[in-house]
């Protein structure tokens, strides 16, 4: 690889260790390819596993309209070969019309170089670079583009791993439900949406009242296992749009979008009835909860909404285990 290209590649890689987001490194790679090889435009296509089509999340010097018109699947043409056979392929007009059209995204081109992108032995997409003039593509240029694609692959893999870690941090390790901080951020957005759409929103805070007695009789590990099994049972009673979070050590908080307290109350009563006959852990422990339920008012903000649910829970605790109190 020419010394100039090697220096450019090294400069591009500088941000890999410090940048959590792959976008900056990818845009730097696009500019480097443009400067070193005089590429007219470039893009990265990644397979969308949900649709089986290719998406273009990153591009350089390509109009948005052209990006929106790129609607491709992996076939037997050059795209399929980049995915399953060739790490780098060169497409020119006149050599294979099907390949040429498969890679055409905006205007006519003289040369397109497609390089596979992947990690852990799998190909997830490719880097495509377009040129207005034909030129000889020797080993130095091939190695340069393979190294660029490798750097982009590493950056995307790192971004993917960091995203998974961030998602895991959103969940409470004991119960598998959202952490309090993440739940509150979601609830705040849901309140705004409910106010804008003038839709009902119900909020429930529930407290496992025999949590401490379980600790005293069976130990901390058993008490948390009961809490975990209760959370799983609660998930079985609610809808996919309903969101559960942790509030305290032995408290859950739940919001139910587009739901009035009358309907929310039916769901909580069904959950409570199931708990009364549900023996958990090897010790066959029955969990007992108190519930505070309220509905969003037009003048509510996050604080007033939660405070009213907490007041309902406070009154439920005073009334005895298993009580549901509604603060309208």
C-alpha cells in the first residue's frame, strides 16, 4: 500500500477507540476515499433483517431522493456475490448489465467498487464507491479499500455492542423490568403524548408488603426471587404497550397508555386474584401487594401524576394487604 494511502488510513482510524458512534468514522472514511481515489460518491448498505431489504444508513454526495429509491434484496447478481463470495468486486458498464443496474443508485457511472462489511464471520452489508472515470484497480487500491471496509466493520460492530450494553442497562438485574430512571424518562414522554392527543393514561404503583417478612423467614435471595416471579406474572397480565419499571426495592410502577382507570383497575384486580393463589419458589410463598391507581389529569405534570399514585398507595397500605385504592 502506498505510503500516502497508509497515512490516510491511519488518520481515519484515529477515532475508532474514542468514538462510541460509528457515524463520524464512516464519514471520515468517505472523505478519505474521495481524497485518495477521487470517488464521486459512496454509501454503505446494510441488511435489514426485519424486511430482508438493504438499507442505506450512511452515504456521501448522494441525493436523498436517490437513497430512497434504492430498494434491493440480496440476489444472484453482484450484491449476492459481495455477501456470499467476493470480499471485493468491481462493476463496469458493458461487462454485465444486471450487475450494473443492481448497483446503479443515482447517475450513470464508469466504475463501482463494492467491498463487503461484516464481523464474527458474517456479512451484514457492503461499502460501495463510485467513479466517473475508469482506472486500473491494482492490489494497492484493493488493499486500501479492504482496510477501509475493515475499519468500518469494526466501528459498526463496536457501535452494536455498545447499543446492546446500553439496552441492558435499562433493565433491573433482579426483575428484568425497566430501571427507575429509564422508566421515568419514558413516562415523561408518555405524559406529553397523552396531553397532546387528549388520551387517557393510567398509572399504578404497587408495593409487595410481605417482602420484609419473607426476608426474615427465608432470606434475601428468596425474597428477590418472589419479587422476580411476581414481575413475570404481572407481565402476563398487561399489554405490549404497557410499561413496567422499578420504583423501590420492593415496588413496581406501571403506566398504561390510552387506558382509563376503570379498565386498568380490572387488570390489576385480575393480577391480584392470581397472586392470591400463586405459590412461588420452592417454599411455596404467596406474595401480597397493595396498589395505588390514578389517571392523568389535564393539568398534571410528571411530579403531580406520580404523587397522586403514591397517595393512593399510601391509603391502600393503611387499608390492609391486597388493597387497591383509586385516586381519581
